[in-house]
């Protein structure tokens, strides 16, 4: 097992922001299964959209050191990204 596996948004397996592709790569399943799970969560309580948006903010993209939320906070504080 790869010890350097990181929780990141996927650049290669993405439809919107790469969240489902990144989760699928991390846990080792097909991205379609993760996407279906988000659809089910959305249909049964609308939480899928909230979880997806939260994951988009906190998961850094492949090749990035910081998440989108961390970049926003650092920019707001006047620090360089």
C-alpha cells in the first residue's frame, strides 16, 4: 500500500471540481460509485451538495500544497499564497 497517498481533488478524473474523483482514488473505488453516493445523499436530504461544496473547499487540488479555503483565508490575512 502506498504510504504517501494524499487526499486531493483529482485533475484527471473530474466532472466538476474533482472531488468525487479524488475521493475515489483515495479509497480505491470507481469514481462513479462515489458520484452515485453524492446523488443519493442529495436526493435524500440535500446533504450531498453541502458535503461536496465543503470537500471542494478543504481538499487541495493535485499538485497544490494548500486547499482553496486555506488560500482564501491567507489572501484575506494579506499573506502570500
